[in-house]
């Protein structure tokens, strides 16, 4: 146990140092809901030449994609406020606004970018209702938030104002059925005067409603992924986070006309361990998973003198797998020689740490090579 604690402590220290100076954008939790797929421009939703909005977390029939999407039971954006760099500010009396920005990535592996990129906030259309306020609710645990299939949000940030991508020019979300989008609002923000006041008993997991979104088929390419960045703002004019400009989380809500939705993967190479078996040195391995769902990594160990061993590990969502290499249940013959290990992870952006020590004065730690994004 002491060896694992040493490895975990060193890994956390290294990762924290590498994060200094970067924006603290968290991953919104999405429970188990799959990425939505928006039909191609050549297909129709209701009638030829019409375009309707979609509602990411609508828990009933009512938007223009119900014939394409399976009825959702647990789609939602959950903001874990304790993941913020300074969660201690979330105390009774804090006034909080919310800001949401639609962003678009070229595909499932590229980073999303802000701007006028073909996805916009939508006005009311048919059964789709635009909320008068941005509603949310708080929960004591992530399990409780994911288990709530009713989505009966009882709290509110107040009314929202819509803006173009410059964040300055106000606009209104477009209604109607025309596919040519004329109102291109990508940002919304609630008013200071109607900010939410944190009360005693608010849980650390905030499930926040995302209003309807529509696309301009002629302005957005196939395979593009639509994201929403949710930002919590302290109305006092100071940042909620002390170490970054904003405290925010990012969630993918839909992919446009995916030719083939291929789940991202990443491969880490740990170039040296003294052995897969117990010996004079202990060998520690740590692999992190920044995605919002538990994922697996397939490990292959290549030993000096020949012979490979394999194993599969599970890495918890937004967490890490930490263990001694010799504790892993390897399949194959362990020959006791030095080796290197490749980890093929079924998610993008994997990172980790390797370490070995004889428990006395000799030890070494390193970061693995990221072979594929």
C-alpha cells in the first residue's frame, strides 16, 4: 500500500505542475448517454426543406429528431463544482450566473473552437419549447444526479440574454422551419439581477439544462461535433476560481451526419520496467482517464529475451488506475526480465506515470510516450 501511495503522490504532483498556466476546463459528466447523431443535410426531419432544433437533454418526445434518436433516459450536463480549482467559494450567499457557449469541432478527436461555425441557439418551434430561464438542480452525489430520470430541475439562474459569437452583440434565437439560419447566436448568459444564490444544502453536482440548438446545414460539415461550454461566474466580478480566469466544463452534445462514429483511442508506451514480477525493485504504473465514462486499456508487455504478456484494466471516469505492475493479472509467461509496456486505451487523451524503486535510495519516475492522440 505504501508503494501505491508513493506512486500516486508523485503522479499527482507531476500532473499538477504540468497544468499550471492552462485554463481549467473540466469535463461535464454525461452519465451514459451516447453522442447524438444529427441527420445529413440531404435527409429530412419532418418535411422536405425544413429544419428543426434538437434538445440534448429533453426526456420526452418533442423535438425534430425523435425519429432518429432513441428516447433518452439519462442525457444531462452535470457540473461537478468540487472539481473547480477553488471549490471552497461555493458557500451560502454566493451569487452565481451561468454562461453557455456553443463550440464546434471538425470531428470526434479535434478540439472544439468558438465562433460562427454552423450551430446556434434555437427559438421555439413546434413541440420544442425554449426555456424562459436556465433551470438546474443540485445533488449530493453523481450517482444521485444520474439516477434522476425525471429531470425536474427546481432551481434557476434566471432569464438569459443571447449573443453572437463576439459575446457583445445581442440577438434572439431563431424560430421557424427554414434551414437558412438568419440569427446566429452562439452565447447565452443569465443576468446579474437574477443570479442564483447558493443555499445551505446545495449538493456539489449541478445538473444544468441545455436549451435547444439548431444547425445551418450549409454552414457545418459532416462529422462535426457540437459542444456546449458551461461557465459559472461569480457576480461579484471576481473569478470563482483563483487559479484560472473561468470555472467551466465542456460537454459534447451531437455529431453532424457522422459517416462512421469511431470512438477515439490513445496509446501510451511505458519504455522501461525492471520486471513484471516482484523483485528487488517495485514497479508502479498509473493511467488517467479524462473522459466522462469508465473505459478500458489493453496492456501488452514486451519482455527482454522474448515473450509477451497481456492484460486489460479498467480506468474510472475522470479518475485514474494506479497499481504495481506485479499486481496486474497478466496472461502469458512472466520471465522476470526487464520490459516495456504499451497501453491501448479506448478513449482519447490518455496520460499517465511510471515509477520504479528499490525502497532505499534508488528510484526513478517518468511520463509515458503518447503515440496516438
